[in-house]
């Protein structure tokens, strides 16, 4: 498994802090977003891309999109 340096939530400042606050869940900021912490614009763009894929207009229902994400994550041995 790769190790990626990230900025912890309690260390975030400026644009990164804004992004963390915007995308925080009750459990905190998802690790998949934290991997972008050294480049806050990429975090913003990653989230927008995800939101478009999961909630944008599509012939696939949301549940089908989630199922595809689970299958791909499993195939990649990713616990997300």
C-alpha cells in the first residue's frame, strides 16, 4: 500500500481549510480527499468530478453508480 503525506484537519489553513470544512462529514474529511491536501485546487476539482459522476445526468441510477464504484474498489483491493 502506498503512503501519501497529507495535511491533517487540525493543521489545515487557507484554501485547504475551506475545502476541508466544505466536505467534512460527521466522521471528518474522507481520506480520498485528504490525499489532495498538498494541492487544494486538485481537492476541489476531484470533489467536483466525483459529484458530477455520482449526481449528474445519466442513464444509470445512483444505486447502480455506487455498485460500480464498489466493484471497482474491490477489484483494486481498495477499502473505500
